[in-house]
C-alpha cells in the first residue's frame, strides 16, 4: 500500500517537471522520462534547459492543432 502511494507521488512529481519542460527546449517527453529516473535531476535538467522563444512557442501551438 505504501509503495503504491509513493509510486503515484513519484509519477505526479515527474508529470509536474514534464509540464515545466514543455515550455523549454527539452520538451515534455524528455523532462518526464528523466524525472522518472530521478525527480531532482530532472528538475535540474529542466531548469538548465533554455526557454523557448515566443516564436517557437507559437509554432509549437500551431503544430499541436
């Protein structure tokens, strides 16, 4: 039971780091995968990744439609 709760918390934290990475060069997928391995390392990698420019964000949103 306790392991299940810790697993859900780990997935939720990795998802949060992935959301942070979605607006950066690393992207959601890589940020999520790295955070699954270790949340702290994933967070550091995301924060070190460059932010997307407004043009890149607009292009990314257009490609998702």
